[in-house]
C-alpha cells in the first residue's frame, strides 16, 4: 500500500509543465505517480511520453479521451477531419512504441492508498472517458456516474475538466454501513498540468494520508519560448501562449462544460 501518491492529469504534451512538476520534492519522494489520462495530445507529445517512460515502474498509467483519439486517428482514420487541428498533427508524431503504449492503457486503476482506503483513478468518470462532472454538478448526476462502483471504493480521482476540486459525493445507493447511514465518497480532481483553466501554472494532487491539491508555478515565458522553438506544430506559439497562460478562465470553462453534465436538461 503506497503512503503517498502524486496524481498528474491532463499533461497534454506540455514538456516544461511536466518537468516543473516532476522536480517537486514531494513528487520525487512519492511512492507512485499516477497519470489520469490526456497525456500526449499537445505540442510536445513524443518528448512527454519519452520522459514519462524513462521513470519506469514509478508511474501508473491511465488513458484519457484525447489519448484514445490520437490512437484512433493514427490507426483507424488518419485522413478523417478532426475538430481540433492539433490531434492529427500530434498523432502523426508518435512512433510505433508510443502507439503501442497508448493502446495498452487501462481506463481505470484501483489501489489502496494509506489514509484513503480503496481509491479508484479514472480520466473523466469510472464508466466513460468523456463524461463531464463538475464541482457543482447536482447530487443525482454524481449518483448516476458512480452507479455500479463497489461499496469499498471510498475515493474517486478523476481529471478531464482541467479544474481542481475536492468534494464529497453521495453513493449511488444508500449503503447499509453504520446502521443504514449513507457513506459519501470523496472525489478529487487534481486539475491540469499542461492546460489549466483559471490559473496559470501546473496543477496536480498529492494523496495519502489525506488529499492535497498542489500548484506548481514555473517560468511561463520561458516555457512558451521552449514550446515554440522545439515543436513543429504550425500554431505552437499561439497554442502555448493561450493555454500556458490560462487565458480561458474557470468561469469560461464552467460555462462551456456545464451543459454537458446534464443540467441543461433538468427542469
């Protein structure tokens, strides 16, 4: 059972942000680094994958929807149009070993973490890599996306929305534990390492024995310059300037994501 787990989500192929987090003393000292998906879809996909692979068995890997889309674009429909012009470019950069790695990534990972019990790690929700749940999603939505989880899973760690939060969420059914009182689950979203919304810098989380949302500042101008110089993506400079500076606010992100958690269909 690991004592400390560093959780890195939504790196999105941004090497300087990843390097800044990996340099953190608590990340270096962690028993395990768990990646909760959307690892490579960004301007430096091969560099990010190679660095993470070099860490060996210190890393637990999970796939996200963007990783799946890279693989699908490269292997199944390389000529198909994509709503994100970065996807076909990033997919084309990947070597065969990168494609094999992405194809092997599980969608969930479950392990005990000291102080938190059994923890389930996923990208978006335990059942789908694109579903949206937010810190202010309604109780019924949380019950819905957690349907079918084992009662012993007391903590769920997810990413996908690029905004960090910690909240309690109700179990999908009333548990019989403790004389019939329902037992809530803890939900942790570490935010995004490479594409933060609302605040620049790399966001991640440290688990065990509690939950600690972390923020790593780094030299944004130097990072934008590095991405611009080393990436062959045609719009690398504009992409890096927008996302590394977090020019999309948390309010912008909530407005965009909100309807996708089903609230728009609620009377």
